[in-house]
C-alpha cells in the first residue's frame, strides 16, 4: 500500500481523545508486562545483594577511619543514618571532639558538656562535600 493511500485512509478516520487514551493505556500495560517478562525481578534479585555489600563496605570503612576513634557514636550515626561520601564523613567526624581522653580537650566529659562543635558548623563543613 502506498504512502498516499495510507494518508487518505487515516485522514478520513478521525481519532478521538478516547481512542488515543485507550491506545496509551494499552501501550503502557504492554510495556509493563514486557519489562517484567524481560527481567525486572531477576535484575532486582541481582542488584540487592550488590547494594547490600556496598553498604557494608561503606559502614566498615567509616568504622575503620582513624577519625572515628573516640567518636564512635558520631561515626555510627554517619554510617547508618546518612548517605554522605566517605570523604564527607571523614571531614565531619574529624570536626567533632573525641569523647573522653585528654587529647580532645574534653577531659572525660561528653561533647555536649565540653563545648562540642555545633551541628550547624559540621553541616557547613560537610554540605559542600555532598554536592557531587
């Protein structure tokens, strides 16, 4: 069939909004079915363990930082409650005084009792590092 014949045929058959909506719905349903058939679930099954392993690696790296020594609660917070990069976590943790020990200047006091760095200052340090 020639292009001109097809043009004439479709020009004489008006397409209503309802026809268009129905075609879109059918196409959407077919696309979802095809996506499931082609492997959404296998992809998810493969991706979840990879993501979990990466998360464990990040948590271990944070807990292993020398900056985390004496700041374990802060390290735990950043490891489990944020998605900051390792560099961002390192800078943020380093800005928090160590708990206990004389080297931190807290003389065994909790950071809140010894004039710890306010979270607003830590956020100001970390914020530029989180923009990737």
